[in-house]
C-alpha cells in the first residue's frame, strides 16, 4: 500500500532548478535511501515532503491519518529549552493532542478534556515521554530532563533529536544525514532500528553501510531528475554504472552522426530540397540534444608529495583529563611512513582531543609530542570545517594564494583551482554562508590538501560529504605516501582508507593491527568467549541439586488421576443418593449398588493417595 506519493514535483532556489517533474511513490514499511552530490537539493526535497517547504509545482499526497516526521540535519531549539521541553517542540499529532488536552483542562472544559483523554489513552500517547528517555538511555546517555540543550555536545543533541523522532511512533520517517556527530555505537543502534521497524523510512545519508544494509530502494538525484533503483545500494551502483555506459554510447553515437552531417553542410549543395531542409532540422535537433552535456566531475584530490624525515612524530607517555575525567594516560607511539590509522571511540572519549594534541593545538597534561622537522600537518578539524566566514568562495581561496600548484606540478589560478574541484565560476562569488553543509566541507577539505601536507589529521571528514566526494577522498588517502590518523563514524570509509586502529575506551588508548571491521569481529569473538567462560564458571560453582518437578510421564499420570477422581466422586455421590431413594434405574440392585460403592471408595482412596504423592513432588 502506498503511504506517500509525489507527482510532478519541482523546486527552484536562487533562480536555479533543484529538481523538476519528480514522480515517485513510497510503499508501507519501505526503506528508501536518497543519494546525490552536495547542493543538488536532497534536503529541500525532504522538506517538501514534510510540508515545511512549498514546492513550485506538483503535489505531495500522504495516506490519511499517517504521521510524517522529519529529522533535519541541524538541531534547532529556542533559548532556554531543556532536554524535557525539547520533546514538546516536535511537530506531531501527539504533542498537538497533549497541548489541546492541557488547554481544555486549564479552561475547565470537562467534556473536551475527557474526549481528548480517551484518544490519548487509546493511542498510547501518555507513554511518549517515557519512551523518549528510554531511547536516550539505550543510546548511552544518562539524561537529566532539566539539562539545558545548549550544554549538550553536538552528539548528545543529535541523540535527543533521534529519540524524539522515534518516541512519537511515526508512520513515515524522513532522516536527513542522521549519522552526523554520532559515534559508531549509536549509528549501529539506528541501523538496527530501521531494519527491524515497520515504519516507512526515507533517508538522505552518505553512510554506505546503512544504505546497503537497510534500504530496499535507492532514489538518485542527478541533474535535476530523480532515478529510482530497486534493490540495495550495491545493486544501485551496478545499475548506475550501466546507465552511465549507455549515456556515453548514446553521446558517442550522436557525435559520430553530427560529424558526418556537418561535413555535408560544409559542402554546401547547390539545390536545397525539402529533404535537405529536413536534414538540417535533424542536425539542429541533435545539437540541442547535446547542448546540455553531463556536468564534468571534479578532479580527484591531489597534493604535491612532500618528503618525510626519519623522525615523523614521536609520542611519549602523554595523558589528558578534563573536568576530573581521564581521557587517556601514559600513551606512547612512534609513527612510521605510510601508516593509515583509524581513531575510534564513543562520543566524549577524547578522539578530537588526541588529534588536537598530535597537531600541537593542545598540550597534554603529561608526556611529550615531538614532531619531525619535515613533518607538515594537513589538519581537517571540527572547528575550521564549519567555515562560518562571511567571505565568498573565491576570496577565501585567494587568502591561501592567488596561484596554486597542484600535485602534478601544474600551476593554476585560484579561480581555475576551484573549477577543477567542483566550484564553477558562477558559484565562486557566492558567500560561504550560502553554501550547503557538504559544499562548505568540500571547500575546507581542498584548501587543507592544497598546502601539500605529508601527515593527515582528519576529524570526522565525511560529515555532509556526498558519496562521490568521499570515494575521491578514499582514493587520495590510500595512495597518500605519508601518514594519516582519521577519526570517523563511517565504517566503510575507515575499512577502505585505514589498516590500523587506535581504540579509545575506558580511559586508555590501545592499538589494533587491523581495520575497524576486523577489530569489531575480534571484539565480538572475545565477548562470546568471555561469556562462555563465565557461564562455565557459574555452572561449576552451582551446587548440584536433585531434579524437582514432574517428568512428562508423571504430568500425564497426574492429569489422568484428576479426571478419574472426579468421575469416582460423581459415582459415589449418585450411589449415596440412591440409598435414600427408590431410583435404581441404571445402578442395579441394592446388593450391586453396595458392592459398587465399596469398590469406588477403595479406588478413590488409592488414586487420591497417588495424586497427593505427585502433588507433593511438584
């Protein structure tokens, strides 16, 4: 059954069409992933579905009484909002009913608040707040309802957003980059919820693991049009590759025909017949067909190779604490050229702090960090990547240099440099504040790499990046000759780009000689072994006791005895009654009745004794 349908939907922003004539449908319980390059309009499309943004054309239809909830990229709330009151800001049927109920209660409208109370009870809305805080607890938080939202970290605010959306039991859930700012454990919780839930879900995400594990369809936004791909993300990649091959063949065919037709035009035949005019019209039509060629993809990331010295980075016994909490202590490590290391841990475990210490931005409480003289960091940090600058794209880039030397030695202007990496000329005068989140992060990323570093420090580089940009970044890192330490919640990205893992947990840092997935598998195996050992130790300590209760055969015997005792008691009752009446219809003579009575009493005593024996055993 269709729960949401879109027909001929179009939207233009700043005189630029984002998408045109979109017609799609979402089935009940279906899970759909939306992919596309940054700035193409994916977030705007979700807001149109949620009726937060009005499309220029087309309609969005939702199944009657279906609840649709949008979880946006950024967490918004007015000043003074607490964790508890944040729940009431959710635009949903539950909050509307509760608000109306409290209003009727305040006004003394008994009939109305009794009516609303019945609806709220029927729809299990009283339990919404309990579910909200229960989900927060499942996400690893110990929530105090009175905590102001502004005191929470970005990851904690995102968890509150997720808990709020899930707690109101929506029919349709729209998720816009929900994994940003989350640790891997929370992402895995969300992934498992999506897979197990009967809710219809549309998710915009760059997390390829979620797309492949959770989604049964992929909607791709490409050049203002949506393409629907049934199946997993892996199936989508195969279909897209085939579609691109067909597009290339089609364009090559047109170019070959045009080459022949244009040669004909140049010959300029003397007689112009109607057929010749038709031939010229056909040329014009084919020229129109290729007048809007496929957008050039940005160039692969690159930087000139800078030599590393014998000493790269030496860490000796570093420790760091905040507010009385030890993040890590007595950690030592010596980097070797070519190492690509993943940095994993829960939110608040100290990943960003460690990167700040490695880069020299923060000093450890104890220990030393000794950087080699030839080591140059390319640090993609949490603060700078937000690019809150009021400058335009070209102004920000020219601050680095008006001429830029690329990895292959080519020297280009700042404007040409931006074109090569996905910022066309018409976009370069755009204020940074008007770029999408992914565009701002891509701009910050390329300006880090253009400085030709030989040691990469990346703090959540994949937040808001589109999949195409991430794949190019993966290629850059895997071929990068220097060192890299990367903190990321993207499991696929870590598995492709790194081959060792720093694990931050329980106030210490340990090194695992493998990828994140290998570490996860090893951890799971160790936990299963430890669980088995614990069970074996518990079994050994448990005193052996004689088995209690009845066997299956005894249970069957006891049930049969109960039926037989009931029959004997009924017979004895009838016989006793017959002794005082003349009713001897089917019980025989007085002598026969007396014998039956004595036999029944003896049998009853025997069977009752056995039943008591079995009952005592129970």
